[in-house]
């Protein structure tokens, strides 16, 4: 079975605050996985490490067999993340957020985004603030 996420001995400190303490786990392909814990347990730090946004003090994090710290640019287009409080520009329309985010991805993203808008029958002029987060 293929491993999609592999974290080994991950440790991260923010100053004197220990956010991750020697965390290890792996997620096999096809598995539904939830990262649960109390506030301050290290869930967001773990996710940010997987996305290459946070560099661990020690240990390794891999997604699709690639190192999250070293290979983050090739991994980001393949990873989705919805934070509890998204920092989207809620005043933008669906069209505008598509145009804005296209600058962060490979050529062809804007066309793919447009296809998905039509596929999900979204109004491109709808404001982001009026969309459901899926809850």
C-alpha cells in the first residue's frame, strides 16, 4: 500500500513554546484521516509543515514521497487546505479570486478554475463571503 503522508520524529518550537514534540505517523493511500486535538495541540503547525509553510526544527515530513521542506513548490498545487478562518478576500467575486490565485499556479490553472465554476454551476459574479464553507 502506498503511503501518501509520512511524518517521522517531527519537532517544532516557537521560541520556548513546544508546538510539536517528536510526532510520527503515516497515512496510506485511500485512507480517510482526521487530525483532531485541543487548541494548541499542534494541528495547524503539522499542516503548515506539510505544506512547506513552516520548517521543522527536527524530523521529516513527506507528502507523495517528497520532502515538504525541500520540495514544497511542487507539492503545493497538489495539496488542498481550508483553515477554520480562511484569509480569502471575501469582498472578491469567484471570478476575481480565480484570477488572483492563478498567479500562484502553473499555466492552465485559470482555464481549469473556469471549468470547475461551470461544473459546479457557480455564479462567477458571486462574492466569496456569500459562499458556503461546506459545513
